[in-house]
C-alpha cells in the first residue's frame, strides 16, 4: 500500500509542473507589442480620370472618368509599440491585383487601365480595448499601372510605376495569444501619369489620374 501511495505521489509531483505550464501558456494574455506577419485578401474599386491635351496649345477636346474593380491579395509585416491603451505601429504590405477598367473613346480607341501589383508603407495609431484594436493607418502607396490603347489594328501599351498616398482605418481582434484577424478600409491616390499613345494623332498627350478604394480581410501571427 505504501509503495502505491509513493507512486501516486511521484506521478502527481511530475505532472503538476507540466500541467501548470500548459495552463499558464493557455491563460497568458495577448500582448499587442512586437513583430507580426500575416496575409490579406480583399476587393477594390476606383476611378480613372483621363483626357487628351494638345501639346502645342494646352487645350483639351476630350475628358472622361471610368470605373475599375477587381480582387486583391497579398502579405503584410509590421511592428507594434504599446503604451497603456495606445498603439503605435509601422506596417508594410505587397499585393497582387487584377483591378481593371476600360473606356471606349472616339479619339484614342479603347483605353484599358490595369493595376497588377501594389504595396504600401504605413504608420498605424490605435486604441486597445481588451482583445480589440481600433486603428487608423496612412502613408506611402506604390503600384504598377498599365494602360493600353486599341483602335483596330493600331495598339499602344505603357507601364508606370506610381507613388502616391493611402489612408484608412480598421478593427483588429486577438482571438488567441498569437493570432489576430482584421477588417480594414483604405482610400488610395496613385497620382498622375501621362501617355502619348500612337492611336491618337501626333501632338496630343493623355494625362491620367488613378484613385482606388478597398476593403481587406486579414489574419496575422504575432511572434
């Protein structure tokens, strides 16, 4: 009987630290501070504003606006610093995109605008309320914008690396000690570029402005 009691006591002593460690890790509160890595997907919509401009006279005979839509998806990485309920962070992302739109014009033919890759480098400022984070974000936006001009057998293509700005906000929720999920809205202005398509007569250039909006859903892993 004494030997059985000894074995039971030894088993209890050996298992208690491991069990306590498991309980401690499971009950460990989430901390927003530190590095994290994640992925996101979303839907984007926007506008392209284009016009023709006489190189010699600076006058325009045509201008129009057309819509763009498409899916986006990519990865993000960031770092958070927390002081009480205030969060300050820095985040970068890169995404593939099929955001696309077109307009049939009487001057340069069918104009198609496409964003196939984009990214950003942004600051984040947030308020922590338990497992929830309410935040605003903004900073530098980058994208590759491609345009094509098609009028019968005459075609022209161009590609522009654009730098602009982006601003928005979101809600992020910590559902485990390591994982969070988020929903985020952002507005992005990619600035202006200018084409001189061969599908129009000589002497005209085409200034074009691109803006987009997007809703993103993401998940992050905190290190």
